[in-house]
């Protein structure tokens, strides 16, 4: 059948009037917000059928891409072992299997392997399966773990006896999937979620073998703009309950030996006071923005006097260095910093005899401290990669400054040679004078011109920074002549906390303008042209995609919007939707008229016009708890109304998964192959 003869589905219009602040909006597709309605499911299925028909000619390409990407993966792979409390823990994959096998060995890597969980066996019979939060009791005899079989991030906690392999009857529903052991090897603390909004709002205590319905509520976060969580300090001395919103945090602590005690407030919450805590010796170390430390600083206080008036500076605030995280060891303090957009790892001896940075030679690159559970060690484990260098896990001796590469990602297939690729950083001029970095990678034999296809990716929200990292799947684009670029736009923290603050609330337009200006920079500098420029983003990055095609549709030939947050006003007005109330500090509260009007000015769904949009692929999951499926579904339905839009408009709904996509290491590659085939087909490669 000729593609022109294939008719796209049309959602029925059922006008719903929405009135806020005297402003009247008509939403013709509000009715799609009902997954129990057979008419809704029929419409979603019709979109999938249309997608399959319109992309049938790419089925071989999708299969080839999948096999190509799968062929680069070492199927019989395993993680670098880490040691904790006398055991080495390892996760490994068997050839042909989708899920990991979690194992451990006592004291020595030559010891007999003990299989803790074979996730392949556990996942049988489920379309989706995720094991999360595996935590071992202090005496090494018990494990608590969480499972999700729907992909809605609602986990069931269970317990396993690691000596007998018995699964206990204790079963706790609707948790975040992780739990913390107290030092008595019988008590755990865990987080439950609100049934409707999925906000993490309650911390409970459970004693193994007791009735889970009688678990003690130890903390209830009643402020709907906050969420809560629980963890144990690396010193193993304290159980910590944290509460957080976008702009404020608060902690409570309890000795891990005292399960019957009451949690003590560390420092009461204050608007715009953020702090994180770590414990060492008889002191707490506090990463905080106190006293206007926009880029954060490190302070400390006695564990007997934790209020902020007792905090003293350890690492002062610096205007051009963002302090992102700390790791504490017996003899060393390790800082993770960001300067001029690049990661740095700084090592300081507690006795102050040494203070130095790890050397990194490429630009751009990505580096970060790995999981380091051991306290009494001079070895720090960190990860390193760049857009041309596969990921490495490295053990660094903080005393003699030697390093050992424990694992370097293998790229199978015999085609990859890092010397065949070029990576660089460009700086685009934003319209308000700011300079925005763009990380770029392409093959050496790719000629840059107006005919070069280029995929520009970004996120740009929540202070989340997208670093320049390696991807084996991306090679399938690069080897077909694509350039790949990341725009480090405002809304992330690439250039410090101010870079984030300048891209949210009533400054959110900077995020969208930065991305467009990066695209224009790449065109102006002959990397590509409007006919060959593509854009991609997911979740809040999907909002970015929706907004930029309303603002400058002519700039892009094609756009991929994954699980896109596109109905901003309606979603942020509905406090029953997961995440809404906790995000007022990110987007604003539209119950306040100034935020309502500002959101409405950029909300993709509210600004659809009858004009020619780029070729568009939209993806979503029916069970998505973060960006509900009906946002992209409504958006696509509204875009279909526009008779001037003669380009491709495709939507694919995975009817079995949620926000994170498919589970299993190979199933997710099929989703990537689907997206890449969309781009490659548009280029007629």
C-alpha cells in the first residue's frame, strides 16, 4: 500500500471547558485521560497500527540496527566486583539472557560463587520486570529486595534468607523499592508512596517475621511539596530520614543500634536552605548552600550539636566551581566538582598534607566517583569515559597515586576504533549574550557540510546535567554519517547552580532559546542545515522538543520526543498526578496567575498552531507514572488536526511499560532501533 493511502487515526473531539484565573481553555482530548475506557485503548492501538503501517518499509532496517547494536555488547559480561562487609559482590550476564545474576564470594574472588538472585528466573512470565534495592543485613545472612512487574515504579519488598534461599512470607506493597537495615539484623526502615500521586511520603519500620499491616509509621511527610526517603550513613552509626523539595531539605537521624528510639531533627527546614549530610568520627559533614553559597560549600558540626548555628566551613564557596558531591574515607575526603562544565575529582587527606586533582586529558569527557562502600581503604573507585572513549572503571590509590583499570567497556563486532572518531566542544552565542556549550562527536571521514545529518540532544531541567559520554548504540548513527551533539542548555547545572536557576520558573524560556540558538550556531558554522538537522529529548526534554517546534519548526527536519511532558498547564493544575506538587519550585504553581500565564506561553499542547511542523516521532508507555501516556496522546491528536502539517506524525505506545521503557538489556535496544530507523529513513541512507 502507498503511504499516501494510509489514513492516520483521528481521535474524537469531546470538548471540555477549563477555566482558570478567568482564562477559558477548550480541551477536545481531555477524555483520553482514562486508561480504563475501551475507547481510549482502541485509539492508542490505532496509533500503533498506523505507526506499524507507516514504518513497515523500515522493518529490515530496524532489525539490522537491533542486531548491529546487540552485536557490540559482550553478552557474557560481569560487573567489577566490589567488597562490602567481608564479601565481594558481582552482577553477571549469561549469553542470550536479558537480566543479571547477582552473586557474591566470601573474602576472596577465588572463593565459591553464591548466587543471590537470578533475575532471569524471577522475570519469567512477566512482560516487564525490575529488581531494585538489593540490601544485605549487617550479619550477611538476609537480603531485602524490591520488585516491579508493571513499570509504574511501585515496588513490593520481600526478604530472603541467604543461608537457606528461603523467601519469607513478609511482603510490603507500594514502596520505593529499597529498605535500610538497622544494626540488629531484624529491623528495616522503608518508604511508602501515596497510592494516587506516588509521592514518597511515609517512612515505616518493619521487624522481620511480624505482620506487615502492623508496621510502625515513624515519619509522615505531610507537606505535599516534599518527598521523603531513608538511608544509612557510611559509618553505619545512623539511620537518616531525608525530606526534600526543589529548594529545601530537612534531615532526621537515629542511632542505628537504637530501633526503638525517636528520630531527631538535624536542622529544621527553611525555604531555600538545602543541605546533605554524611557522618565521620563524631562529626557530620554538610554539603549546603547556606549563607548564599549558590554553588554549595562543605561544612561540619559535632553529631551532638547539629543545628546550623554550629556549622563551620571546611571547603568555602567558590563562584566558578560547583561542589556536587563528597565521599568520605578513613584518611581521605573526596570532592566531586564541576568547573567550566567539566567534572573534576579532588582528593584531600584529612591531615591536610595532600590536596590534588585527578588528571583528565580529553575534552569533553565524563568522570564520577563510583560506589565505594568500604570506609577503611586508600582506594577510590571512579568511572571515566568520553564521546570517543568507552567507559572504564578505575581503582585509584590515593596514597601513591597509582591507578588500575579494573574494566574497560568492550565494543564487540570488530568495527570500533576510537581513532576513527572526533570529539570537540563548541560554544554557541545565546541571544542574551550567554555562551552555551555543545559537545560534538562524529567520524573522521564524515564531511561537515550543509548536507550532513546532525542529531542535537538535550534535557535542560531539574539541574540535571547531561555529560559528554560514550554510547555503543550511537555508533550506528555515527557510522552512517550522522553527527551527534549535546546542547548543555540552561536548566541543567553544566556551568554551576546559576545555570540551573536561569532555566526554570519564570526564566524557563532560556532553556528553549538556548537550544534553538545552538541549532542555529551549528547551521551557521556549516555542521549541517535545516534540511538535515534533527532534535531529540525525553520527559522534560520532550517538553523542550514540543516547545522548540512551536517556536521554530522550520529549523528541524525531524524531531523525536520520548515520553514528553507537553501538557504543562493542565498537569501542573492537577495535584492528583504523580510529581505535580513536588515540582512547583521547578515550573511554578499555576494556581498563581503569573505562573499560569507564563506556563501557558510555552506549554506545547496549548500552543499548537496550524502550520507545518517537522517530521515527528512521539513515544510513550501506557503505565508511565512520571509523564502520563495521555499527555503525548492528546498532543498528537491535536497536531493531527492541523491540515498544513504534511510531514510524518507518528506515535508509538508501548502498552506494557512505563517511563523507563522496556526492561531487559536487549528489549530496550529495539526501542533505540525504532528511533534511529526514523532518522535514517528521513535521510534516505
